[in-house]
C-alpha cells in the first residue's frame, strides 16, 4: 500500500472513531436526560401527594374546630366550602361531602336480617325522585341480606355493581344521594331536595324547597326549628322526625394536589365524635 493510500485509510478510521464516539456521547447525554426527567417526574408526583395531604389535613382541622364551636352542621360553614391553594411550589383543591346529607341504604335491612319497610318506602321515593326504577330498592335489599357475615351491610357503593340488574350509570346517579357510611340519620341542613322529599310522603317538592330556602339564613339548630318552615306542620314533621338530625358525624374529604401538571388525588372518609376526628378510609389515585 502506498504512503498516500495509508494516510487516507488512517483518516477514514479516525473519522469513523470520531463518529462512533459522538454517537456514544449523545446516547449518554440522552439517557442521562431521560433519567433526570424521570427523577423530576417522581419528585413532582411526591410533591403533589404531599400537597393533596395538606388539603386533607386542612379540612380535618376545620371539621374538628367546627364540632367544638357549632351546634349544627350546614352548608354555610367553612368545612362545606371548596378551598383552593396555589403557589409557585404547586397547589391543591379540596372539598368535603357530608355523608349524612344522603340516605343510607344499609338501613334497608335490620340487624336481624329483616327488611325495614319504612326505610324501603323512603328509598323507593328517592329512586322515583331521581328517575330510577323503584325495583332497584328490592334488588339492593336482597344484596344486603346476602351480607350476613358483615351484619347485612356493605362498606362501598361499588359493591352494588355485583348485584344483577344495577348498571354503572345508575350507580353514578345514586352516588350523590345515597351512602353506606353514616349514622343512618339525614342532616336537614345539608340534604338535597330529592332526599328531603324522600323522607315522607307528606314532604312535597314545595315543602322541600321551603326547607332549603329557610336554612340558607336560619340553619336548624334543633329538629323542632323545622316548625318555622312555611307549610311544615306538626303532623308532617312527625312523619319523618325519626330519621333527621341537624348535625353530622361522617364526612368524605376529596383533595387533589398538583405540581408541574402532575396530579395526585386522595379521598378520606372521616368520623367526628365530639372534638375528635378519626380517619376511617383512605384512598389514593
């Protein structure tokens, strides 16, 4: 091989080595950036998680303080307000749902396994108010009767989907109006119109709306305060006084933390007894 050819060949080898090193270096930096982004993502997810927890802690504190300060629980109080906090470090939004604003379907079956006919009547009225088949009441009661090992109760509404004939869209409608986590009483300060109308055949739409209008400026401090509602006579009140209260014990707190577009959601069911608040269920998404 001539000298010129040897030099050309050496130059070619050198160029190939440079290209190969460039590819390796670029690959290294690319992989390093991928790892860095993944690390940043995990860090942001962790921050979002703790921000969501901050929302839970805020509402637990608010519910606890409210129990010590007020003789009622109403939608005019701070615990019932949706709160949003944001800063350059991220933020969270949190809201509370009063579980005792809803009808507890576990009351359909008594502790001895028998059907509570009064509860069934109320639930059928609620289903009718929601535009759902009243036959769902019997199907749900049958499901509860099969839960003998748990005292004829279910602990999550999603269990209703195990019952033949209950569709997902029906469950989504029910979620806003029924619960399985409450004392069994309904708070007249927070219950929606559909639930109020279900309490008694004598509670018309007009009376339910009058209750809601009255409580906006005059929260009920005791059950007998309902006598101040126009059209609600003693004879009507006595038909549902057994199932109502003016305070609540069970609340669901829904909090979502966000950092750099990454979100973490936490849902907590809490129970307030006196000045103590206990977390009963915890779910992360």
